[in-house]
C-alpha cells in the first residue's frame, strides 16, 4: 500500500534498476533525490504490511545512498550499529526483490546478517557494537596492507553505551583509518537521556545559536568604524566558537578528525563530506543530523511509536490491532509496579533506554523522582540498582531478556555475591517473533539459575505475573521474574495481589500416566496437550512449576513417581541448562531417576525470525509437540531412560539399585 492507500504493483522506476550500489554512481543528484523518495514509499508500504523499524529507517535514506555513492562496498566495509536503520541498505544491495519478505519466516532478516549478503560485513541487533567491530576490521586491513576503508554508522542513542566509548578511546590510540558516522536524531527507541545527549545537541545549526549569531552581527555592523573590523575578527574565530558550541572538542580530544554537524538529508553535502573523510588519514568522525521518521507525517510526529511498529494503515498511521485483546504482559507489569509503589516507597524503577518498551512510562509519570533511565547501558543499570539496594531501596530493573545478557558479570558480582534485593523484571522471555535471533530471550533461565542467591520465577499468566512481582519485592534478595512478549490469556486480575510462597509450584491437573511439568507460557501449552491426550485415553498430570530456582522438589518428585516415572518438561528456553535440566538434576540429587523423560525446549541452535506461533510449531514446543512426546513415552518410545542416564553419569550400578 502507498500513502494514498493504493496497492503497489512494483518498486519505482529508479529503484527497480538498482541491483548493486555501484549503479548509484551513474545517477545524477536529481535522480538520487527521486530514488530516495521511491525508497521511502517502499519502506512505508512494506513495514505497514510486515511491521518493523520504520522511523529510524526513514531517517537514513539519504545517508545510506551517500555512503554507497562514495564508498566501494563490499570492499569498503559499512558496519551498521544495532541494525534498526539498515533497510535502505538492503534495498540497494541486491535484496530488493526479496524485501517484501523482511522479518517473515523464511524471508530476509530485519537486521544485518553476514550469511545473508556479502554487503553485510558484520551482524547486529544490540546497540553500541559497530565501532568496536569496525576498528577490528580496520586494524585487520592495516595488518594485511589493504587500503580499503571501514565505516561504522552509529546512532546518538547507541553512543550512550559504554562499549562505544571504549572503542573510540582505543581507535584514537591506534590511529587506524576508521570513519565513524554519528547519526544524530536525538532519539534511540525513546528520547535520549543523559549528559552526553545534551552535549550532542549543542549545534551551531540550532535555532538559538543561529539567532544569536545574527543578532551579534547586526549589533557589530551598527557600530561606526569599529564594528566591521570586529565582525571580521569574529568570523575568523568561528572555528574556535564552533569547537566550544559543538561536540568537536570531545572527539578531537579522542584524536579523531571531527566533521560536522551536517544536514543528513542534503545529498550533495553528504557526498562532499564523505569524500573528504575518505581522503583523511587516521580516525574520522562525521556528525550527521537526521530526522527520525522523515517523509511520513505520522512517524515524524510520533517517532517512538514508529520506531518498532506492528502492521498499520498507511493512510491514517493507525496501528492495526485486534478488537479488545487482553492486556500485554508488559502493560500488566507496568500497572502492577505502580500499584505496589503506591504502598511501598522503597520501590524504584531502572531502565536502559526502554521506558515505553518495558512498560515503565506509567511509573515515570507517577513517580518521576523514583524513575531512572540510564541510557543504553545495561551493565551500569544493574550496578546502579545494586547501589540503590545497598541503601535500603527495592530497585526494579526492567529489561528485555536478550539485553540483560550484556550485564551478566554485574548480576553475579555486584548483585548476587552481595545478596542485594535487586528485582529483575525480564520482558520478552522466550520466543519474541520477527526480530529474530538477536532478540529471542531463550538463554536467561540457563544463565540465571546457576548463580547463588538468585531466585528465578516465570508466570503462567498475567495474574501470576502480578503475584510474582510482589513476591520478588518482599523476598529480600536477588530475584528475577521472566515473562513473554505479547498479550496475556485474559484472566481476571485478582485484587489485592498476594505474594507466593517461594519455591512452591502448583498441580493444575491430576493424572497417573505421564507428568507434564512446565514453566511460564509453556504451562498453557501443557494444559492444552493434557486435554487432547484425554481423548487418547491418557491421563496427564500438569504441574506449573512457577519457580525455576528453587524448584518445588516435593511436588515434582511426588507427581513424577505417581505418573510411573514418565516425565516431560516444557519451557521456552535453551534446553541446555534450563528448567528441564534443573528438574533432571533435582531427581539425581534425590537419588531417584525417572523411568523415561523428555525435555522440550529450544534446541542447540539459534532461532530464526518468524511469527511466534510458527516458531513454536517448528521448534516442537507447542501443545501438539507436547502431546506427541507424551504419546511416544506412554507407548514405550522413551526419552532419557534410566539405563542411558546412569551410563552417562558413570553410575549405572548405583542408579539401577533405585528401581
């Protein structure tokens, strides 16, 4: 669909002829501007159908064209940070005909991906990595005596991440031929925060400074005789004034040639600037100002909504939603935290540049003095929260599962080692869908449960999420509540909210043929499987474990034995080291081994992008897969048998004595 609501039959005339960035070099400046307009039309229409990152991509169309016009990709490397702005790059590097499949199962990725194209030299999905990767490439080229250039494109939001500064510091020391393009749109996913963002916004092109300059010039010109001479001195000193009013002094201190800020939508200026940067020796930083959502009024007006957006109506800009869906887990978390904070002044909230994404916008409005956005700095967020906890507060760190991976050492060393009551509200746990392997949260149960002092929970529905959040606040030690992306089940939200007994699960359905032990959203799949198994004459018991650590040992052992030693565990986490592994370890520690056991979870591979339901079916962790596993067990096709388990543990004789 185009902006008038009419169906598109093909790409525009110019874009239809671009199969390689080399073809851009044959276009005139006027044709490049026309191509930019065609690309914006395709971006809007495609994201309206598939969902995706619209506003950031609309903001870098001219920037991308200028980069590929000047540099010789793929021989020159163009490294994109995060990848939220790589759609134009994909369109002009041989993927135009497949662009309609972006973020769809079996289609092209919404992020740079090495195995997808030779024009994607480095994969991305998390922020602040591009300068480090590009510096590594530039150093490798220097060691090989290669003259090709390496360009890192990084947003001002990603520049708030400590890793970016580490890379800048190292780049200045090495002095390699590296070009960093700082795409400054004054936003990441939410409006940027912090001293560095304020520093970047000090531009001579700003309305206040331009007005000041005109006022000074007018005043000096009005002074007879002396005024014009003073004005000439001022103009000769303009470079010094620019250094004071712009970020130039910071980047020059890091031994970078600094160019900018320049208008990121003027192709002639961009091309001229990149040609200059290419000719310089040593590290260069080009500061480019762009408008997020440019060319589509709804995205310009509300770039946060259109940063990562679902399907929407192009004509109105309204996001398409099913009528009256249950609330999302994210929104339930946000409202529940506000309710708890109303009664408990110790509760404070911390996020890493994800106020809206984690549902903390309500908390921020209600308790602005108790809300902290630290920027894209997950490591700092965790240790900052540990400091708050050390002074008697109950900090809640709201973070996506995949981003919490970046702060593993801080969880271990700064929180758990000191047994501080930091609560981790882990959103997007499990399969997240179309964003793919960089965003699936399928490792958290494995990397959290083995840390001493950590309590790990996963709710089966949105009401249990509320109870677990209260449990975590009252617990008095490190605690993680892990919940999925998407809407809840539509259950009634109980009031008042009651805490759960730590380490206690619940039996949801009794049976004596096979035990289905599940955690989180997998509980719903286990319940559906148990209902269909009844039609096959199989009575399945279903346990909602609730806690991954500590496990409810007595409950699980009782029902495993009651079900004749047939056990199936179900989880949306890597099967290695996850919930199923924890149950198996618990059985072994108890000196009892199941007759046969199957662990259903994420296999030992990275999960591609695609709709959640499609991926769950393909990964065999949905209700039908649970049913099939139960039928195999009950018909004698065992999973982990007693003998094979004992052989693997080199304790065959001891284990056999247990039966």
